[in-house]
C-alpha cells in the first residue's frame, strides 16, 4: 500500500534497532533500572503490539503504555450515564464502536442495546447529526469522547447543527485533554519514567509547544511520534539519543503531519464550543484538575447533560483493579492481581482490558504469554523467598 | 412444517397439478398461513426458480442409499443459517451465500455435496421480487455447483420479528473413501495454505452497509469451493485438514487448529495475501483483516513434503490462482498462533472475544 508500506520497511527498522541497541547500554551505565519510556497514546500502544515492536527491542528498555486510550480511562459512572441516556424513552443513542463494550456498574452499552435501547454505532459525529436529521421526532445523543484528536470533529458538528438549526441533536461530552494528564503522571511520587513518545494525532491539533514544560520543568525528553512502526522506532531512537546526550527537549518525529503550532482552525472550533471543566474523573487515575471539557453555555441546547437528567453518580473503580498503577508505569499489566484471572477481555474488570488500545487487553491479546508466565513465577518465587 | 418439494427416489414425477401464481407485490402474513396464498408463493417463487416438477408435495426428500454409496463410504450432514445485511452486496446476495456456504461446509470435510434444503423466514412487507431474485440466485448457484435443492420450508413473520429475510440451508454429502480430514490432525512440519486474497467478504459487507461511503468497490469472494477441494484432494490425498475461513476469518480458524491439534502455528504477514483495498479499508476503520469473514477462502493444512504439490494444485484451479503458503505448524507454543510481522517483529494472533469493533482513533 502506497504511503503505508514505506513506513513498515524491515530494513530501515534493522538500522534503527542497531542504533537503539548501541544507545541502551550507554545510557544504562551505572544504573540498575531499565530505561522506561511511556507512549502516551493508545494508538501507539496498538501499533506497538500489532507489529511486535516490543519483541524487537533489546533488554534494558521498557515501554510503558500510558493513559491515552480515551475508552480505557472512562470512569464507570460516565458509562452508567450513557446507559441511562440510552434507556430514556424515544432516545437514539449514537457512539463510536469500541465504546460499546466498556463496562459500567450496570453493564455496557452493548448490553443496553441487547435489552432494547436504540444504540447505534457511528464512525463520526457527523453520522450522528445525519441520524438526527433523518429522525426529527426523536432525540439523538452522540457519545462524544476522546482527546484533542476527536474534539475538533465534535466541535465542528455542533457548529453545523447550530447553523442547520437541528433541534434534536446533543452531545454527552466526555472529551478530555492530554496535557493535565501528563502533568499528573509526572507529579506522581512513584514516577519512574525517563522519557515520552508524544501523541501524534493530538499534536496535529494542539502543536508541540504545549509540551515544553515537560522538558523545562521535569527534565524529560518528549518526541512526538507517528503511528507506523518505523515512526515509533525512529522516535524511540530520538528519545534515547537525547538521554545519551543528557538533553531533554521536545522534538517532532511526525513532522510530515504535525505542525509546531497545531491546527488553528481546529483549535478555534474547540475554543468556540468547549470550555475546561474544573476537574474530570479518570478511571484508574482519579480526579484530575482541568483535564476535561464541557459544552459552553452558548451551546447549552446541544449539551445532553443540561438537556436530560443524567444520574451523574460517581462509581468507585473495583478495588482489586490496579489500572492506575499500570497507567503510570509503576507495575506491568501482568503484575496486577487480577490480570488474566478475574479480569480478561471477556469479563473486563478494569478499563485497560476493554479496548484493544488498553495496555492489559493488548498484552492479553498480542503479548508474550510465556514471558508473562515466567515473570509471574519469578515474582512468586521472590514472594516466597 | 410444509415441505415445498420432494423428489422421488428416481427423480421422476409421479403426477402433475397446476402451478399457482402469487398475487400482490409484497409478502404478507397470508403467505405464511398454510393456505392457498402460501402454496401460490411456493409454486411461483421457489418451485419456479428451482425448476422443480409439480409432483405432489411430500414432507421430505427421499434418496436411495445405494446411490449415495456410489460416492464414498460416509455420510456428511451440515446446517447453517444466513442472516446478512444488506441482502444484496457486491459479489453476491444472501441466496448465493446460503448455497455456497453449506456446500463449503460439506466439501471441507472431504465430502461430495449432493443435496441441500432451503428454509426461508420472511419478514412481512418484503417485495416478492426480492424473494424471487434470491430464489433465482440460489437455483443458479446450486445448478452451477451440481447440487440439488430437494426440500424446503417457508415461514412469514410479523414486521420486526426478523430482518427482511433469513435463510437456513442444510446439506447432505458423501465423504470419499480414504479421505480422513480432522482439525486435530495438524502435525509439526505441516504447512498452512490459503487459496487467495483474504477479507474480501467482510470488507464488502461492511462497505455495502454504506456507513463509510467509500467509493472503492470491494467484492465478496463468495464461491462454492468443492471443485477446488476435489482438485486438491486428488493431488494430495494426505491433506490433514481443510476449513473455509468464514466468520472470525483466518485468525479464528488457525486458533481452532492450534488448539485442537495442540501445536503452534506461525504465519508470515508478508506471505498472507490481502488486497490493498482491504488493507486500506482496515487501516481506516482500525480493523484487523485477519479476522474479517471470507466466503470463498480455504485454509489447508498439508504435510510439508506435499506443500509444493498442494500449492500447484490450488493454483491450477480458477478459485486458487492467488493461493499461497502462509506459514507452518511448529512445536513451539502449542495452542498459540503467532505472526511474523512485515516489520520483523512477532505478535500473538489470538481469538477474538466478541465482534471486531472499529476503533475510535
């Protein structure tokens, strides 16, 4: 496939791997801990597993799969609100496909659909708006979620709905922002990260300058990366090179797509429609200040939270789940007490087991099971000793 | 149950009646009522399409055991229900699917497919012409494949009780003497082959639903595979196992083999044939083509020593021109399927938990 296969060239990969293998021991001189690099974005996590990137890396470097899967970080209470909305009489609830399986405390949207709610899968908020136009006698709610990647399309859909005077369309807004989340991770006392792969699609919208504090204040390198396996290896090499040279800078590997200043049209649409919430609840991470957005007062008629009464109950994460520690890179997915036992893709307890972008589901589905078992038995041995 | 048409032992007619003609443009509950309207529908749509004699309708088809025994030494019997949305899609329709699917389910067991049943559940309001078209396709597909549709049933249900049209076909075939295929027969050193491009049907159906508004036409690969299988089994009677990679795609079949035979399977992404359009389609939606359904693709396990013969046999048939050896059976990681990626890494190819859902971003 043109413009795709070029980014999956195994020969170029070998060249980068050789460089990575050279840099890792150089950086690790005099330290026990492996080099730990977080890919913030779920799209990266998916690609890393899909192409077996992790299996190609030398010992001494670890990838930590961060919080950038919007489906995974959605708290149970919000899913319950979705189900409550979908169950309202006459309601037509629209959602992205992979959000349908996320478990709330009263089941998922998929189960709500099976029980009779009219839940429809869409590929874009514009599809939801079209459904609203075609069903003028019914209320159509779009389950808006995602980082700055999907925020512009939701914002532009609201602006279009206003222009076209569509009265029966609204959003259940669960959009979240990436910067406060990275900051929360950097502020956590058990932080063990040496650097970051920055989210390519988010950066396409917000640009690179917003990450500067990570380099300046936290002294960690961040390289904005594309989503092809070569992009990821290339960006990893760039992070390692910074570490080896003692630099911490914000660099852009994905410059074929990401402009430094972001996309002003998209940012403008986001700014017109959304404003920051004081705080937003994350699954596994708890409440993070200014990490979510809501619909501005001017567009209140497109805000499902204002139009309908949603329960808005806070549901605590299951106690046995260690999603938060996995998200922060403190433990590996298989170190979680319930991984692969009570928590599997069939019966996910924690959010990270839900979407294919979630670290736990990715390990469960694509991961090296034998390695997991080995590590586990080592750990159990350590516990015994 | 009312059988639409039975055949007598020698296929000859033993009486005639006047063919009924259906009235109106749409199917109504009256057509399922068991009365004249139903008989007219059966006569006019199904018997007409299947070119059946107007013999008095019996409740069952009847066969001479001796005739069956000419083909082999074991009977194969299978059933499958077809519910597809939309009914028509590029490369076929639900009728073609219902005939090919059941033929394939028989053929992958090493059986020569002979007789099929056809039961339809129709939602009231379906245009008669749609039903006529589907019946016509079924008849043509069956005739081309050399199998006979010998019994059937029609039910009409209220609007909303089914989605337009559901079809069930069952099939009877006879397994050739000496052929013994089994999902637990795969052995270390065997190779895995497929007969062509994977994922076309799944992508065609998703695309035909129209949500994506993609202009690239992807056609379903829907086809009856029994003659291809004849060719393969004639060339390599030592073949261990065959299966058509329908729902769940290649990945699911390979997992089933690895599990049942307690062997590892390693496939090579570079050798796995997938059309550029299907790859592109999957890139956009965040789907994995290994899990997309096929309706005319065969997964073959043959001993390594016969790999080249098997490949040549598949390639000699019009349905196997794109055949490829995609991987082999290993002792490493019994029960697991691993793929060597184009990128040089390795990943586990697991069973899907539910349906593949498009990723958000």
